C-alpha cells in the first residue's frame, strides 16, 4: 500500500505518467514542473522508496524509469471493487437516459397542451 500513498500526490502521479512513456533523466523531469529541482527530487525519492520507479546512474546523469510491479499489485487489489463501480455507473447511465427521455417528452412553455 506504499504505492497508494505515494500516488496520493498529483505531482508524483504526473511524474509516473511521464515515466510511463520511457526513461528520463532527473533534470529532464525537473524541467517539466513549476517546483524546485530539490522538490522534484524528493518526489522521485518517495516514488523510488514505494518501488514505483527505479533509477540508475549513467555518467553524470541519474535516469529514472517506471517499475510497473506495484501498480499491478494495486490493480489486483482493486479488482473486486470494479464490479461494484460498474454496477453503479450502469445505474447512473440508466437514470441519465431516463432524464433525457423525460425532457424530450415534456412540453415546453411555447407548446400547446
């Protein structure tokens, strides 16, 4: 569940989204955010400690890559809840459709009774 706590922050979610596209250097990642490099570095450390990213050193650069294993574990944990949400979303869709049909069949002020 460390992964879930790490994903609570929107900056960390955005970092993961960038890394899902491929490996990036810490400097490249930091340049994409309106916060300081040390702040991005702290976010990357949280992601690394949660096992969501891995890093390696290449020359003077530190490269980060997504590690999807914790996301798969989280996905497996969420699986039992998907049916619950699917049922509720289906019910919502039905109610929205009923509302649309009711508006289509309701006379407006300009219509004769």
